[in-house]
C-alpha cells in the first residue's frame, strides 16, 4: 500500500545517507605521514628547548642569584629626636 504524502510536506527537503568517500591514500601512507609529523614535532620541541636554554645561558654563566637580592640591604634608618616644643612669646 503506497503511503500518501500531504501536499504541505512535498517541498520539505529529506535527509539522505551520504557515504564517506574512500580514502585516496593507503593506510601505510597515512601511518608514514603521521610518523613524519610526529618526528617534525619532536624536532620543533627540541629547537624550542635549545632556544630557551640559550636564552637562559647568561644567567647560568654569571651565576646570578635568582630570587635573592643583588645588593646588600640598606642600613636601618636612625630616628632623630625632635627638639622639645617651645612656647610662643605673646608680647
């Protein structure tokens, strides 16, 4: 028995099943590309680490204290006593 479609739903777009396209590359080629990308990322990480160490080399070379004061602390301030208050002369 054929199903009847109402006139109002004739223009409604219907979803259709779309199959994924077949891969144009073989699994071995994809694995090789993934391995090359991983090797490239390891190389870039190595370059970044070398650059960071090179940037920190002057600090290591001078043995600069990190997190401590470079200058000796100041002497404590002396408290100078004020002269006693004088009474005003009302003439």
